[in-house]
């Protein structure tokens, strides 16, 4: 169950990061509320996952999910640039997160 909580925490991180961007510096109410709700939920699920997963693994996987998800949504929703170096960077993050998952079993 810890990995499920960690995955959900990472997905919630992507949601709150995207909502924070859409909040335009917390000047728009709905995205600001979404940011806070999903931020608190993300941290709570991360804390639950950390009860059984190692700190370094849990935190790194959580950040990795958030970073990759935010990258994808940044490109898709916010028109951010995509180039070879950014793709290589994301591939390295995916490789690192995958390796941590594999060696944590």
C-alpha cells in the first residue's frame, strides 16, 4: 500500500504544481484553493508512505513523479518548450526513479 500512497502523493503534487501556475501568484481563487487542498493531500500521503518506505527512496520518487508530471503538463497545458536536452533530463529522472524502485524491493 505504501507504493500506492506514494504514487497518489506524486500525482497530487503534479496537480498542485499545475494549479499553482494557473493561480497566477495566488491571485485567482479557484486555482489557489486547488493548490492548497492538493498540496496538503500530497504531503499527507507522502507521510503515510514514509511510514514503511525509506526516506531517500520515498522522497526521491515523489519528487520524480512531480517533476516529470509538471514537465509534461508544462509542455501540454502551458506551451513550454521541449528540446533534446529537456527530454534527456526527463529520461534520466525516469531512470533514477525506476532504479530506486527496483532496488527498494
